[in-house]
């Protein structure tokens, strides 16, 4: 099984793909995550990092699948659906942890 996945990965060309992100977005992400760490809002930082990396994945996918419209439509549909699903599940889990008292934003043991 692993061998089949590895062969697909080698044949797909993803191993030699260059991913470039806009420098301003990288700087903004770094500043926002620093602020989140200073104020000990780790969950907010996780959501912010997810949103930025989600956008960068979308930029990569638009560039990588630009040649074939059918494949691009499949990519964009599945990317949006799974992205919203992951974000929703993460937010529900964070709200449930905060409600049950399982998360202490101060980080101090009781």
C-alpha cells in the first residue's frame, strides 16, 4: 500500500513543486500569531494559522490544476467542502472544550 502511494507521489510531480506564498501574508501571519502567543489565546492562533494555510493551499491548487478544467473543478469543490468541514469540526471541538472546562487559557495547572 505504501509503495503504491509512494509511486503515485513520484509520478505526480508534487515532489518537485515549488510553493511560494506572498511575503506580506507571511509577515501578517507572523505578527498575528505573535500577538496570539503574547495574549495566550492559542485557539485563536490555531484558527488564524488554519485560515492562512487554507488560502495558501488554494493558491497552490489554482496554479497546479490550471490546465485541466475538469480536474480543477473537482479540486476546488472538494477543497472548499473539506476545508469548511475541518474548520467547523475544529470550532465545535474548541467550544465543547471551553464549555466543559477542559481548556484553561492561562496554561496554569489547577
